[in-house]
């Protein structure tokens, strides 16, 4: 698989994450950990079907322990911290801090073997973050010190996903089918915590059930498999910057659904995000070696 193709596959995760907000709204009033357990069960089932159809079921029994720990903590840790952050701080501000992970990926990727952090990557990341800030903080009241616990949880959330994405490169030889086990273990951990901390709530009619199935099939399912391919075999710096398209696309989806009104902020964010991605893309095209990562 070429680096370019792997990057494009990885970007499909960003497109799927654009549906996260809309489907999450539709899944109310299911509590977060219960929702996590249900969605990741569906996401893990996708992997089991894929493994069965490609004769990779045996590979699921031979995942290195380090990769297993990294993947499970990455998926479970990110979502547990994210939900906790939104319970302890205003959602808009906590969401902005949590969405530092694309910028952290761009910056941390310079530490990876064979990667070089260029000025275009940094400038593109900062431009993309500025665009994401406009989207997430539209109409917000600023950041308050009274919600410090929530903000720290959100920062830990961003560090967790950035760390998982960067460390995934270390396990380049582990097939992406391993995400199946990460999802199933995340579902199990979420279910246990749900039974300990939450009351079980049934989805609200057909819309509720459809939203949960949609989440499990897309943004909390297939997206993790394609993201794994992208960060292991693609241009991780470009993917980090391109990830800022997620809050933009999510807002566009909400506008089309009639939940959010279009504003001038949306136009400004579009220019910043697309411009930042363009800067990062130009920096990646200036890469010295014309590398293709080996087939797996």
C-alpha cells in the first residue's frame, strides 16, 4: 500500500467522525458509558466479520501484549476522559481543549523515526486549531477557572488520543484487524463501569436505535480501522492537520440537519482549516525521500 493511499484511507475516519455530533444527539437519553458499550460492541462486530471474511480470525489470537494495551487504553481512555470532561466543564470549552489532539499529533510526529517536522506542518496545525476554535467556541462564554477539573480531564483526553495515534506507528507490523479486540475490550470495560455508575436507559424509539447503530458502524466503529491504517502507513502529519476538518464537517452536517444555523464564523473556519491543511500538504510534498511503506 502506498503512503498516499493509506493517508486517504485514514482521512475517511475524519469524514466519519463528522457524523459523531449529529448521531450522538439522536442517541439521547442513553447515558455515555452505556452508549460507549453499545457502540463499541457494534464496532468490534464489524472487525469480527472482516476477520472471518479475510481469514484473519487466527491473527486476533496473536496480538502483541504491548499493542493490546496501547489500543485498548487509547480507545477506552479517550472516550472515558472525554465524557468525564464534558460532565465537569462547559461542553464547548472542554471540547476545544480535547480537540488539541490533532495539533499534538503534528508536533509529536516530528519525534518519529523517518519523520521531519517542517514549518508548514506547525503553521498548518495552528491555523487548523484556530478554525476549530471558531467552530467549537461559537457563542461561548470563554474559559473559566471554576471548571479546572474538567479542563484537565479534557487535556488528558487530547494527550491520550495523540499518544495512541503516535504510538500506533511503533506497532506498524500489527495488522489493523487488531482494532477488533481493542473495540471489544473497550465495550467490556465500558459495560462494567456503566453497571457500576449509571442507570440503564433504553434508546428513544427508532431514531434512538438508528443513531446508536449508525455510531457503531461509522464514527465509533469503522473509523478506528481506517484511522489505524492511516497513522501506520500514511502521512501522519498531514492526517493530524486534516483532522481539524472534523469539527467543521460536523457543523456543516448540523446545519444541513437544521440543528445549527450557518454563520460568518463557519466561513472563517472553513478558510482557516482548508488553508492549514494546504500548508501541511505542501510541507509533506517537499519530503526528501519518496518513500513507500512496506506491504503488510
